[in-house]
């Protein structure tokens, strides 16, 4: 009995000790579980924050794309509205009878170069252009010369304008005939004749005997300076220069130092003296003019002559009118063969 009691007492004594250990273990486990749960919650919160950030970024991208698409749609709508307005405007113009045309130039080839020339004088047609009842056309000058009678059908002409041909003449642009000499202007057919008469690129022929160089006046001046400078007398504008001229020499070449313009002193020897004048190698109708003065002095006698140099595109033998030259009597010769001559050339002021 005692042994049994002792055995029971030992178990009962051991019970409280085991119970307290189990409680401590449970608390420890509870603490561990609580720590683990806190860590997991932190990780979950971090993951949730990252997911929220990613969602926000995706939302931003989607929002920007949506805005761009909206802007593009607005632009397309504006363009469609503008196109609709233009189409409606064009339709309105057509309804109102407004002429719609393409103003860009086109290239046209004339197989007959005389189609825009007057059939009577064969000169390029200029406005106004007239036609008879049968459609024959003529320029104003020819209508006047023919007393307003058509030479083809004898019907009256000079009273009805040919508007169609006039519009063609106004619209047509042609190259200058001197394009091969450097003129690059595209001129109206109506102004063709006037331009070509005064074109600064009109060809000039080298005045030196045996030289066949032909080009624009400026190119000719350069050629003369490089190829024939030894036979030319250089001078300056506004400065008087003295030369001794052979009485039987037909010409004397001069070249300006500043711009290279070539001049010629012409000399015709006659029985009773010499005829002198100066010309300029330049387009015949050039607007550039030069004033020259010639002076011949023997002892106390002086002959002086002032005139405008004639523009010539080639050296000719035509004698000028009596009032365009200086007549030097034989008695003014300083010797039997030479004239003591002074000259001065200057550009004519406009």
C-alpha cells in the first residue's frame, strides 16, 4: 500500500512540473507563430504595394495611349471637316460657274514656229490682234497699212479683236534668241522682239581683221584683252589721251581699263583731208551710251568735235552722216603721214 501510495505520489508530484513546461512550450510556439505571421503580413503588404505601383504604371501608360489616340482622332476629324468644307466650296464654285484651273506652267512644243507671227508682216504678233469675219488675223500695224482690208478675203479687218490669240500670246514664254550667248531670260512672246533688240547678250564680232570670234559683248571684251591687247590703246574714262594717228590707217583700237569696253577710231582718208569718228563695239540698240571728244591741233589752230559713239556689233565700212564725224583738212596734218590727235571718252549720264 505504501509503495502504491508512493508511486501515486510521485506521479502527482511530476504532474504540475510537466504542465508548466507544456505551458511554456505553448507560449513559445505562440510567440513564434505570432512573429512568423507578422513577417508574412509585412511581405504581403510589400507585395501588395508593388502590385499597386505596377497597376498605377500600367494605368498611366494606358491613359497616355488613350490621350494620344484621342488627339489623333480629333486631328483626323478636323482634317475630314476641312476636306468636306473644301469639297463643298469647290462644288459651290462649280455651281456658281467659277473657273477652277491649274496655274502651274506646262511645256508646249510648237511644230510651226510661225504660228504666232503676223501673216502679213511675218513679225511676232503683239497685242492687240485683230481678225476678219473669216478668222484671218493681223497685227494692228498691218491693219492700218492695209486700210482695214483683209488681204486674204478682202473683208474688213481691224475692228474685231482675236481674244483667244491674245491670251495665248500673253501666256506663252519663250527663250531669248541669244540664249546660246548667255541670256537666260524667259520672256513673253508679246515682248520677244523688243527684248531681243535691246538684249545685252546680242552677239558681237571681234573687230580685228582675220579673227572670227563671236560672242556677247562682255565675252568679246575679255577675248580682245587676252588675244589682241598688243594692238589696242588703253585709256581711262574722263581722261584726255594723246595719240599719233597714221593718216592712211583705217582704224585704231581703244580699250577702257575699267570695264574693257572696246572702241574704234575710224579714219577715212580723202583727197582733201581725213574724216574721223568713234564707235563702240556693243549691241546696236544698247542703252549704254558714250560721249567722246576729238581734238586736232596744228600750231595755233584747233579743231574740236564732240558726239555720241555709235554702237556697232561688228566693224563696218559704212561712212557716218556728215554731222557725226570730224572733217580734218589736209593742212592740219603735222607731217605728210600723221595726225596729232587727242580724245576723251566718258559714259553718257542717263
